[in-house]
C-alpha cells in the first residue's frame, strides 16, 4: 500500500501543479528534442512522410558528395520488383513504409533515439534509368550505393525485392568481402531461374561468387518452407543456417549468440526480409511462408545484435497490394527502425557504447 508520504511526493512531482515535467534525465533529453517549448509536438500524421520520420535531403546524383556530406546513415528507397518470382507489388514498399506514421523516435530497449543522435536523412529513391530492365536496375542500385559509401555514409535501403541486396553488397564489399546477418524465410542462394541469375531467390549466391560476401561470416535465420532443395549453396559455401523450426528449441539467446559468433567483429551487412515474419503478422509479401517469427521474436533477435560492426542494411519485400491492414508495412518500418538503432552502436558508424 502506498504510504501518505510517498503519495505526497508523487503529487508534488507529477500532480497538476507540477506541470508537464519529465524528471528522468534520459527521458528528459529525448523529450527535449521532440516537445517544443509550448508543450506540443508535431502530429505523427502531419507533414510530408519520410522513412522513419527522418529529415528529407535532396541529392544531386550527378554530384552527390555535397548532399551526402555530414551524414552517418542514408535511408533510401529502392522501389524495384523486377526480380520477384511470385506475387509482385513490393515496388510500392518504400512508399508504404514512408506512410507509417508512428515509428520511434525512441528505442526503449536499445536506449537510443537514432534519428536524433546520428546524422540521418531520407535521401529519396534510387534514380532508375528504366522500369523494365532488371540488370540495368541492378547497375543503378550498385552505382547509387557506391556513391553513398564513397561519401563515408552507411546505406539503409528499403525495398523492393530481395534481389536489391546483390548490387548493394557489390558496392559495400568492393574492397573486402563483408559478413552478413540474414533474417528471412528463404536462403536466397539458388541458381539460374527462367534464364536469369539475378532474381530475388539468388542474390547471396551471386554475392559470394563475386567475392563481396564472406559465406563463413554469414548466418541465415528463420529459414523454412518448401524451397529447401534450392539452398545447397548455403551449406556448400559454409554459411550457417538456422531454420525456423529450430528456434524454439535453441532459444532466442542462443540464436543471437550464434549470430554474434559467426560475424565476429568484422564489417557486417544486415538483411531483413519481411517474409521472415509469419504471415499472421505480415501477410503483405510476395512469398509468404507459415511457421515464421513473431514480430516480438524478430525484434528480440535484432536488439540482441547491439555492437555488431554494421556497415549497411536493408529491409525488403513489403508488398502493399497484399497488405490490407498495413500490418506488414508497420512491421517493416519497425524492423528498419531496429536496424537504424543498431547502427548507432556500430564501430563503423555511430559507435556509442
């Protein structure tokens, strides 16, 4: 039972006479950046939508250095689904994620407000030369990512189908192969399909063969479904694969520990396919597979990766035409926010202990 003295103390600190005061130093610092002196804050549904409510920064892609100067992380849309093998529509994913109105700004588990504590901007979308040609689109993604990386900025890309990861990795791993934490229903290491090697089912095979992804420092989490016969490259190349069916027995802490051990302290890419999440939570995707992660499990895995040396990341495969409730876009935006939060603690980016 609350004692009279305790109740009096609470009334003094939090009663009507005290006004809208926040006493906890950390919470107070976050609130000071959100709540203006009049006591109000921007409505989450007002203004122009941007990725994770980051400020928008227009980039002149013919001379991008000036526009990218000073950024730690560039949020960029990649509205391309020419590599899809089933239900298309994730070309609309970046726009749907921008429209989600309440993500962040504070991550209460990782204890960071990443958009406020790093220099972050939504820099728009990859400038594609053609909406019809897959290989050309990949060239544009690689060239755009290379410009971001050359400016010393970490890219966080919002797809788009998962084939976008291959050209991004070609830009990030150009000087040395990177490791990868890959959360997905599918390994995406298959070979040629319908006379094409560059579809969304094979980006990581191609990245390894191009020498930009280190398979021994790659872990794939949440794998399941009927396409297992296509993933022999993952095993042959030395990737670590954790199937969705194994996670309950292993426990999330063991999964996280394995991921940390596999990637070590080297440069690492984080790729999150929204179909890693069970379609009960995220139905709006091209290749849904039942038996997946819950949103809470996905968050727990990501949050357990604090301190990984991230050099970039992506969140892909949100397909709004199959997302009647916007739950998928909401989950995708939240997972992108978790990745951005992790970037604050990366030795290569924000590096706050």
